[in-house]
C-alpha cells in the first residue's frame, strides 16, 4: 500500500479550514456555542487544542487513505467516486452511529448532533476529494 503523504497532509490542513468555516458565527458557530456554552475561538489551551486537532485530522486522513486504497482493490470506478462513497460509508457507520448513541445517553440535543456530525461529514468529503484527486 502506497500512502500519499502530500494528500494526507493536505487533508489534515483541509480539516482545519472546514472547521474554521463551519464554526463561524454566521454558519454554525453561534448555534454550537449556545448549545455547548463554549466559545470555539477561545479554547482553554489553544496550542494544545489546535495541535491535537491537526494530529487527529492527520490520523483521520491516513485512515481514510487506507480505506480508499482497500476500496479501489475491491471495486471498479473512479478514485474520487470511491473515495467519496468510502468516506460517506465510514462516516455513517462509525461517526454518526457512534455519536448518536452517546448523544442519546447523554441527553444532548439532536441539533448539536447534527452540527457536530455534519462538520465531520463535510470534513471527510473534502478529505476524500483531495485523496481522490491527488492519489493514484
């Protein structure tokens, strides 16, 4: 398996860009802040928070690249289409399903689940697009 480290790095960077846009006040930032009581622009430990977020995004991009490599070994089709389908499937099966269980037991609002899981879906779609376009 040949990981594409440039695509993975760009995928990690794209995660930070998507998050910056997603949590802008006029997008979902105000709603998210009112539901969580957290200011997305003022983490308690900014250096750690942003570094850990970037590392987590790099892990996600690497896992997605590995999953797309596996998918291209099983199915025919364009790499970008396989990347998008793989990302959507993994999001629905792992991110959304797992988060929904936590939110139900924690009594957290469905609107917060929609904002957070929607952010993850958007992030994965951008990562999948990058991986689909840049890798063989």
